[in-house]
């Protein structure tokens, strides 16, 4: 997969277009996965769904999305076949599932559409990792920061555009219009997408087996560290609006504006520290020192969110703590994927990214459930914020100690490689 010219460490205009197209794709990715939650109230009433059925529909996406990544299937596909075409196929499947949702009228058919949405999106992050693993080291921070910023902009754009479509045209048009609109991305992608190198078009070179990945200690450090980081993000995504409205007594308008501001702060911090890390590495700084320092310090700053457990009722102090914590989280988000892509190298990047993202996204199930349990027991969000803070402290420790150096694993020189290939 020839993303970067072999004769230069400078990215061309065409290669930057590829990165921008991936940024747009992740925005569409997060718009499409948030459509159901936007339309949940209307859909539940019109189709006659129970709250339990609605909750099941909201979770349908994760069954295929997370499991196909945890078991390495999505990553194996990204590593084994031309990654640009794999991403295009996944994009077509998830956009098609979005369009199809607008034509469904029963719980079973809607659940099936959710499964196909997760199926299509499951290859996205393994493909992103596979492509970015061939970027020069001094560009990976910015590229990953741009991608991560898209994960924050996607829900914001989706909520606004989807809300307008829902209000003026109904939930069916919401899914059909956004799904068809997203398919327009495929045109420029087929024009600018990376092309496979001749040697990679051949199947003569076997991929290192995933068993080597699962026996690698630093790999598990990135898996578990990613879970801890995503716990913070999914906790905010699920509980921040309710906290601001119910406990901080903000109006709906004020809550919406503040929530949007907080996620924009994360995106801004991500882009800033992504540029900074690449700048330092280009000047000769060690990737290990730069990327690990930003990741560990970022999570350490993010852990300040646990102070909200002790600031009940103090709006100014609570908002200040939230902003500081989100600046820290944004810094972390700019570099953790760059670490994984460097460790994995092109031969393992798809499967490494697949398992890491699958394990990490289990936090999307755990964080809302544990927060809800804490609120139910305590009657407020204090314990939930404290738990989120502790979780990112654990994440900082994991990234600091389980990932010793940021350098590519030599899979083909591993003492277990020949044995694994023979079996």
C-alpha cells in the first residue's frame, strides 16, 4: 500500500488529500452511528417499541462492531487485502445500512440494520491504522489527531443536521438522506486512494500470525490503556448532558452549548498536541519520550475529573475542572494511536488496531452502565465522576509501564515466528 513515497519523508499534496478524506470519513462514521439515538424518541413512539427494545436497538451496532474487531477478523481483512478497497467496501456497507434503516418498520428489521451498520464500520479503524502505519513518524501525530478530532465533530454535526432533518422531514428521511449523502465520499476516495505496491499485491509473503500479537506484552498495554481512555470519552458522551441539566440546573439551550464547547475543546487540544508532537520528533526528539510523555501526562491531567465528586453545586469550579480534564484527554487522544501504529508496523497494523479498538469499545458498554449504577445507588453523579477519574489514572499507569519503547516490533525475527508459521 503506497501511501508515502519511498524516496522521501515529505508527504505530497495527494497524500494529504488522503488524510483529509479519512478525516471526512470518520466524521460520517460517527454521524451514522449516532443517528438512531437522535431519532429514538420519535421512532419509539411511531413504531411502538418498548424502552427495552429501544435499548437493544441502540446496542445492536456494538455486537458486530466490537466483536469483529476483538476477534481480529476486521483487522485480518485490512492486513490481508488491499486496504483502500476494504475501507471502500466497509463504507458502502455501513452507508447502505443507514439508508436501509429508513425503510424498516419492525424491531427485528431495525436490529438487523444495526448489525450491518456495525459490520461495515468494524473495518474502519483497522484500515486507518493500516494506512497510517506507513506514514513517516513525524506526520503520525497530526494525522491521528485530525482523525480523532473527527470522532468529536461527528456527533456534533450529526446532532445538528440530524435534528433539523428529524424536525422538518421525519426519522425515515433522516436515515435515507444521511446515508445517501455519505456515499458521495466514495467518488473522491476512488480517485485519490492509496494504491497497493506490486510486492504487496502478491500473496507470497505470509502475514505474521495473530498469536504473536496476543503474546506481546506492550500490545496488551495498548489494548487496556485504550479501554481506560475510551471509558472517559464514553462516560462524558453518555452522562455529561444529564449531569449539566439535572444536577447543575442548566437550561436545555445552555446545556447544549456547553456540551458542544467541551467536545470542541477536546478536538482543539488533540489537534494542537498532535502538531506539537510531530514538530518535536521532526526536530530530533525521541518518539518514545515525546509520544509517551504526552499520552501519560494527558491522562494524568484528565484524571482531574474526579474532583467533580467533591464540587457539587459549584458551577464555575465544575466547568473549570471539566475544561482542564478535557484538555488533558485531548492531548492523550492525539498520540495513543501513533504509538500503536509504530509498534505494529505495516504487517500487523490492521489486526493490532482491530483488537485494540474492539477491546477499547467495550468501554462503550461499561461506562454508561457503571455510571448509571453509581447514580442509582448514590442519587447523584459524584461516584461516577470519581470512578472515571480513577479509570484514567489506571490508564496512565498502563501506558507508562506496559508500553516500554515506541519502536516497531520485529515480528519476523521473533523466536516464536517460525514455530507459529509451521503450525
